[in-house]
C-alpha cells in the first residue's frame, strides 16, 4: 500500500473503547476480564465488536470524550483536513510522516478500576483493556513516525508513574487547553509531561461532529457533593444549554444511533440551584429529546439523594420517556458506596444531602423500591476498603445489600483505588492482603446478586441491542457458564475465604 502523508492530529483509542458494544454498553465491562480468560475472537465478537469504519479509515462512532476533543480542535481553528478520529484497525489511513500528535482518550487504560478484584478472583493475568492500550502504544506506525503521544480522558491519571510510551498526560477538560497544547507541539515548543486542562463553562462544551458510543450526550459536568475518593468531585457543577444538548442528540440520530443516554454525574442536578433540582428544566429537556424520536432514552448517572428528594420528578420523567409503553425500562449508574453512615461521614459528608446521613440505608432502600415501581434498573457501585473502614462498617454494607437482593440490577464491589488529584489521592489503595473475611463475604454476596439478575438484565437490554440471534444465544451461553465458573468462587467468598 502506498504511504499516506497522514493527518496532523490523529485522535483514537483502543478497541475496548472504540466499540458500540452491540448497543448494550454494559458489555463494555468485559474489558476488565483477564485477556487469558477468553480468545480474542470471542471477546471481539461477543463483547467489544469494533465500531464501523468509514472508507477514509475514520471511526463512524467514537466515545463522547473523543468527539468533544475533535469538536474543540475544529472550533479552535484547526482545519477538518488536519484532524481525524481514526479507527484503531485502520491507523494506516491516518498516521503517516505528517502526523505530529496521536491523542488517545481512555477511561481505564491500565485497568486500574476493577482489576485487582478480578485478578484476585480469576487470577489469569492482565485485563483486555490494559493489553489493548499497550498494544496501541506499540503500533508500528507510531514507532515509525514518532508522533507525540498524548493520553487524555477520565482514566489518564492511571498512566502517571507508569513505564509506558506516552509523551504527555493530559488531565482535565480538553476544550480549554488542548488546542493550545497541540499548537505548541506542532510549533516545536516545549510542553510539560503532565498538563492540567481547566474546566470550561457549560455553554462552551461544543456540539459533537459525529455519533457517540451508546448515543451518549453530555448534559453537564461536575458534582458538588465532593466525595473524597472521586475525581468528578474536583469539578465545578455546570450544565449545558438545551439547544446544544438537542444538537448532540440530532447528530447521533442523523448518524444512525437510535438510543440516547443523557450523561452527567447526576441527572437530577440539571439546572440545580438553591439546593434544588430544576424540575421544569429537566422535564423540558426530556420532552424535547423525546420529540426528536430516539428509540430509547436513558440517563447515565443518578445521585440517590437527588432521586430520594425528587421522587415525583422521576415518575414524571418515566411518563414522558414512555417506560412500559415505548421502552421496557430505563437504566442508570448509582453510587451506594457503603452501608455505614460512619464511613459516609468520614469520606462523603454530602452524599445524602439534603437528607440526614443517618438515613442513608433507608434512602437507598426507598430508591430501590421506587426504581422497581418505575422499571428503572440500577447499576450500583460499592467502595470497599476506604481508609478507616472496620469490620462493623463492612457488615453494615452487607446488611444493606442483603436487603436489596430481590431488586433487579447489578452491584459492583470496587476496591478503593487511589485516584491522583482527589482528597484521598495520597492514600494507599485497598488490596487483597488487606481484605477481612467480611470483605470477601460482601464480594461473594454481590456476585450472588449479579448472577441472580444477569439473565433478566440481558432480556431487558435486548431492546437496545443491535446483535443478531447468534450473539444473543452465545451471550445466554456465557451467562450459564458464569453460573458454573463463578459459583464456586461465590460459595468460597460467602464463607469469608479469599476466592483462590
Ligand atoms: S456523588 Fe458521585 S460523582 Fe459526586 S462526588 Fe460523590 S462519588 Fe463523585
């Protein structure tokens, strides 16, 4: 093949990020599995099939973060011809001698989010996401043309201190400073190894130029609750004006995406002022999105405290979206984190606001009851091993999870991981050797919960999925296998023993 000159700025990511996951974004979790656990062809066909590529090698669908970087560069004056969002399997059509920058956006490049639990449970080595990211860094065209490699996105912090072939780590928001960083690199000026991008105002978050993975549309950024382990906690709460949100929805629908996920750290804080959600603006937004005609609408994240404070608003959103009429359910990520009010006070003092921290377990249970009534499926995270956590705190979390066992959803027990630039950024992360028998019992209980609900979740998610019957049959097979393979680990952990 004749050598192409290459685009000046190539934006891309590895195949664990550049996938539409058959329309079921939950399948993306598979990227944390050990690579040795599955042959590549099964992983790629069942869980992370690559996004479609255009004839010029660009990706027809890309993660929302990459789309924002692309839009920011174009709005900052770079020409369309200089910037491309490249498909990772077609980098030969994007990278050449003229390429100066390869910008990689990633949520979990080193697999640090959940890898230690998974490695401990399955014990089969590095996960797919880390392996694929390192492979991308070693791409022969990057080695040959030696563009500057910049890593950005939510997981860029994971690369700090790691011995990987990255020239610059870009933390924070791209719209503010990334165009300038690119100009400096192209102009031969020096750029520090770690760059911290400033936050931009909600109205300055640009409209995407192409479809996003999962049909994700940003409605706002940041969170005011300030949990000590969380990085959105560092970002001021801002929201985007409705016309820009609708433009992003339209770009997705015109590019063939049918399902839309409205993304922020807490859907019910859209338009938040004076300690309250702006119900009128939220309902206006949902109605306007609905009028554009997506097949389904979801929200990405919810704060349980906001849900609890706005129960009638959630019911009104369900009504407009048409849950039970036009789509069988809605789903959202939520953070339970702990069942211990003591741990909440230490590390998440605003988590329950405006309710009292002492009511946290009740708030969680009330929300699950509401979710069940309104057919909203919660994907919940727990954080195990936060500094100062005792046996008694873990038992409280276990009791809370036990009280939720019959509600459909997913429960993800994550070991506390140190994220740079957070309040707990200098503390040591939680590891297998720190785990008490009570921690293993809690992880075992979460595994039991997930195995109990996985088949139902698959049935619910089918309405969003683009996969054919063969893939669905294979996924049902994987569900059955998971019962068999993980069942023995679950029993061991429920006895308070490590999984292996
Ligand atoms: S409520 Fe969620 S997003 Fe906000 S700071 Fe806490 S963990 Fe982070």
